[in-house]
C-alpha cells in the first residue's frame, strides 16, 4: 500500500483502485464476527442476564469456525487489495532489545529476550488473546487482534501500522534514531507514527468521525505517556529490563468488554474466568464510572435521567469515589463539571437525586455566565485604566459611567450606552484625545475600530457621550462625532484638533471642516463593508454581573 516496487520507496498511503471488491467481504465479516448478535450479547451482559446471554452465545458459536477462517481470508485480502506488505518481507533483526548476558555468557533473565541477528518473516496472523488491534513482538512476529476486524479500514490500518513496526526491526537502530526519538520509549514511537498516520485515516482507511476522535484521544494519551517515560528513562529506568518495564505506566484506555469477541463470550458463558479480587473490583469500579459518565452526558445534553435509573445503581464505598482519578478533561465542559459533582456527592456518602442531576446543565450554564460576566468586567476595567479612567459601573438606563483616574471623586463623569467592548475602546480613546488635545495612546487598535465601524449610526449612538462630561463634550460631540469621517486615522484626528484649536481661539461656533461630508460618506461605505463581522466582547454579561452583585449587597 503506497510502496513503489521499482525502488521500494514509500509514497504514503493511497486508496486502492479495486476497493469495490471489499464490500462483499465487509458484510460477511460483520455477521461472522458477531454483528447484531454481538450487540445483543453486550446489552445482556450490561444488564446481568447471563442465562439469556448463554443462549445468545450458543447462537454465536455457530459462527466461530467461519470467523477464524474468514479472518485469515480477510488478512490475505487486505494485503492484496491495499498492498500492505512492507518492502522487506524477511531479514535479520537489526534493532530492538539489546543482548544482556551474565558473566558465563548465558542470557540475563532480568532482561527481555534478545533477538538480534535472528531472521524475522512478515506473516501477520490472527491472535485472539490480545486486546489491541495489533502487536509486533520482539522476534518480528506480527499478531492481529479481534479489535482490528471492526471494519475493513480498521484491519487495513492495523496491517499497515504493524508493517511499519516490522520494517523498523529490519532497519539499523542508528537509522531509526535519526528521527530524534528514543527507541526505548514505546509511547514516543507510537505517537510519532500516529501523527504521521492521522491525515490518512478518513481518506484511505475510511475511518468515521467517531473513530478519528478515538484515535486522537489515544494519540493524546501516547504523548502524555511518552513524556512520563522520557523522565523515567532519564532517571535510570531501562524499558528493556523486566522489572523496570513493569514500573512504567501503560495506556489504560477503558473500552467496555473490549477483549475480543470470541474469547469474551467463551469466558463469560462458561463462567471460567478466574480474576483476582483486585481485578474484579477494578472492573466493577470502571463500569460504574463509565455509567456515571453516561448519566452526566445525558443530563448535559438536555436529556432526562429518571430516579428509577439512579436507584438501579449499586453504590460503592465512598472512599472509591474519593480516590478515583477522573479520565475526563476540562475540554468536556459540562460533562467534566457534572461528573466531578457526582463524584464529590458520592464521596461524601450521599445518594444521587434525579432532580439534582438533571439540573447539572443549568448549573454549568450559570457558571459560564458568571465567568463571562467576570471576563467582561475585567476587560472594561483594564481598558479604562489604559486611558487613565476608572469605571464606576452601569447606572439606570444602561449608562456606562467613567471618571478620570486622578479625579475619582470629581463630579465630572463620562457616560455612554455601550453594548460591546470595541465601543468602549473607541469612546475612551476619543474622550482622552479630547481631554489631552492630542491623539491618545495606544491608538492603533482604537483607530482600527473607528475605521471599521464609525460609519454605522448604531455604533455612533452607542459611543455618543451623555450629559456630564462638560470638559470634553464640545470636542467630543461637536468636533469628533460631527466630522466622524476624520477619526479613522491619526492624520484626520490631528486635523480636527487643529481646526478646533483655531475655532477656540476665534471663540466662534462649532468646527466643521471642508470635505467633512465626503469623508463621512466614505466612513459610511467602509462600515457597510464590515457589516456582519465580529466586533468584540459582548458587555451584556458585565452589566448582569454588576446588577447581581448590587442585589447581593442590598
């Protein structure tokens, strides 16, 4: 798949031309590997109906022989259709676990077996006893797990991925190390491979959105593990040493009953699975945490969780909930917060109440609103300080009130009916410009806002100064806003200030420049061109936050 026969150069994954042949096999494999039977069986397992499950298993047993044979055919077909075979199908192993020996020359039992110099042969086979899509052992044997048979694309990718690992074993270690990755750091190697494969998952391997997201999630865990492994290796741990390898963390992704269809069915039906008490307990805990995560997701999506559903839960010791490390990140938003609330409630010994759980989404929305309010308030306060003002708050009628920072107790106020942060930016810039009789700094962003929006009548209404700012009102209202086409650049503002200074000296009338009408029309046209573009932070949350705070004080 993507290898050029002429010089064995890797061309990257490519969609095979005869992909249409794949569909017949896809349908056959779906039924032979369980299909609707597997889905029904998993539902019965979740509900604990083992007798009914046993009947399903008997039906499934009819497919077992066909499944094993079909899996071999599927692997062969994937190799033919997708050209999965690596350039070298056999050769001596040139990289991998080094050979550690005792003084008498025998292999050191503390280290993994060394296969350097042995001959590896590319021959991928089905292995039902692994819980991954594929695995390439140190001796070059490639095993494909049951998970790989979820779809043709999944199998094709498993063969492709393991083929690259097989090729690594036949490549001198110094050549592989050129990528800058410590080959002992398995998660780092996997992350490097995954990054390279990501662009081809949909186009070549027909992954759907959900499969791609799961792949990305696994990739994030690999990156995190790679960082931990790097630190532990630097500290002296050797991944090729058996004891040290056991001390390194592993990827513990939880996928319900993801041990391979055939093996799982046989173990549960025969009740022959003998797990240690700790393993049973961990499985039970993980199932409940997975279920609680599902309930949190339902509530956050606007669904309704009934009390009957909650009453079916078999609660664990409260210490379990206290010590559980959530697998949700803050990126999950509402589900992350609600799961944390559920965990805290159960850790305190309380039981879950359906009304409380269903209100989780509303609590999340309220927190987001409060956060938006704090963000907007902080943004206005910071902007006011930039131009040496203080923000006094929002008064009745929606007036945003500002005062000079050095005259906080003065009766002179500057009032605007603002809706957005960019309006506050423009208003404070023009006010400070009028007070200082020079272009206020910083000016670049403010002039950019004015250039884009000053031609909009609604924008000019928002930044129009209310009664109170007498020391800047004449300049602001009758000079700047009346000739608004001039406030789109520093040159125009300076021209206005110069004309205003002359009029003040003459003490006659309000300044109006020649060409003002034309420049205003240009500003109107530019503002219309900008219509529909985002104009900054909405200040409504800030107003609501202040009003809520005032009510709390009373």
